[in-house]
C-alpha cells in the first residue's frame, strides 16, 4: 500500500518526532559553537587556554546532550561538536594545557 506523504510541519529542524526539544537544541548549539571555537583556536599556540577550556566545556555539554538527546538528528550534530571539541581540547593540552604559563 502506498504511504501518504506529509510535509514536515514541526517547528524544530532537529526534532523528527514532532515534539519540541528546546533543551536538547540549546545543548546542540552550544556544543557546536564551543567545538568550532576550540578547533579554530587550537591552530594557534598562543591561544591554548581558550582552546583547552572551550574544548573541555564542549565535551561536557556534548556528553550531557548525548545523554538526554531523543532524536538521531540531535545526536548527529552532538557527535560533530564533540569531535571538534575533543580535537581542540587535545591540541590545546599539547600546546600548554588548561593553566599553562599562568603559574
């Protein structure tokens, strides 16, 4: 039997179950933003404090977002943000760490 095609009328881009997920969407946006910040600043040795701290906070928010996420689209974005945060965090740690040069 042919299935009826229905347009996607949900309000959120990441909610595929038809329900709003404001907390999950916020965690996704924060994790992606911190991941991009951490990844970009990791390319510069002098910005290791920003890179390592943004990466650490991005890993924590991404892990909590994964724990409470409800749809596959949310998890996909969170994995991208977690990966970028982890790379930025590890490179920031290699360049001087969380407190490098302060003490």
